[in-house]
């Protein structure tokens, strides 16, 4: 019976059996090869801090309300960075074909059944290492934040948080013509940011705050735009401090609990700073129909295929899915030791993915 990753309580995770789904008309079956763990959203499920676990999400009203939680433990199949091979297609399906490798979102499970029309839009580009397909979704998140920042050639952008998504955003903003100052609290990530195109990288605890270091690059004027991807309210406050009057801050992190450290009566109020939320369920309204989720994915994966974005340095661990508890413990307790952690499923090729040295 196929395996699925299951959260049974806060900081309790393992694998469980899951029945196979029947294959219907217009559908394909995919055997999972690799599934990346999100060190942001998924850790909130692991830690029990995700609002879906404590409140009701009213999709019609678009409000979280008190009441029965939208999800409760055990929660199975969380995850959104999957790659696998098509193993079966319905008789009415011509594309994709058996043997095609696709990326997508179906959670940490050994197999899935999805509509063929969706799988056909997620074919892994030729020449791309299959394990690199796990970066499609996080790359789209990073690209969405950069699009929301409305970066122009020659502008200065400060990017707070240099985890996987932050490093990708640093690279994408640079490709868009920005001069990027990267900020993070972990020394290794500060060092890695320059490899992804940052012209300057500073520690989050720089004297006077990271905003002072960001402003020093622009002769005190401040960044044109800041993108906050760490999910820390203190970092969001520092991002607000870092931009010039009427500057823009793109809040793209997943913020948890009360806003401790965010003081909106200070620079936000006095400098008339604009805060824009970026979340992967939608693209900036000003772009209308020109950008959507499919385009974000396609553009990012084309950049990977062309070599303009190198995701290999982000791959820190590839572990068997049976070791999922240790993988989450690593990300939760020792984040400085990991970037992108990937679960390897039994169907993956015998030539297993390796971690760059």
C-alpha cells in the first residue's frame, strides 16, 4: 500500500499507509520520486502554529473565525513540492504519456491521481535534473514576490530572509535589474547570498539594525523596495525601516501569532510606507490577466532549464521518506544546518539524487 506522510500532533510526524485512488476518465497516475519540505508553511503544521489548526477558514467570506479548526490532527499529505513519473493514464488521455516526468503539488505521498490537463502543463523541462523539479513551487513564490515588488532596472531592493525562497528571490530580483542587499540571521546564508547575486549581504543583527546597513548602501536614502520572506514580524519592521519615504514593502512571509516587534506608529506611519501582501494563490491585481500561477511556474522552470537560475546549491539533504521525522526535526531545531530538505520515495530512480559538495 502506498505511503503518505502524516502529522499526528505538534512535532509528531511519520509515515502511514494510504489506499490507492481509482483512475478515472481524463486522469493520470503519478508515482512520486521526490518531495521537498517547506521550511515555512509546513513547519507551522509541524509545530501546531498554523491558523488552519486552530480556527475556521470561511472561504466564502475570506475570513478566519473562531470555531472548529479547518484541519485537525492527524493531517495527511501536507506538502507542495513534488516530482514524479506518470505510471498509468486513462484510455482517453493522450498527454502526458506513461514515463513522462512531471512536477506539481500533491503532498508527501508515494502516488497520486490527478487530471491529465494539469499534469500536461507540468512536464519537467528537458535536461533538468528531476530532483530540481521540487523547486518549481518555491520558485513561483519567489517570483510572485519579485513581481509584486515591481522592480525596475537600477533600483535598490532589500530582501529579508535568505532561506530557499529568499535566495531565489535575490537571484530573480537581480535578473530583473535590481541591486540587491540580502539580510539574514544565519551567517552561512548571508555568505551564500552573494552567490545568488546580492551585491551586499548583511546580518540581521547588524549594529543599529539591518535597515541602517541597507540605507548605507544608498547614501542614506533607503531601498526603493524591500521584500520580506522570513515570516518574522521583527524582520518585517526592519524591512519597513529600510525603504525610502513612500517606498514599498512586499510582505511574503507566513507570519504566525501576534505581531510582536512590528511597530506601525514609527517608520511605517511617518514615511508613508506601502505594504503589499504577496501570496501564491494570486498575482498582483495591477497585472490583470497577464500573469497567473501557471505562468509563474513556467517562467521559473524555464530559467532553471536555461541555467539562469541554479538551484543545485540550495539542495542540502535528500533523505528516504522513512526518515521524515528526523528531517522535520532538523529544520525545526537546527535550521542553520539545512536549506532544501527533500524526501526520496521508493519509486525514485536507482541513481539517487546527490547533494552538491
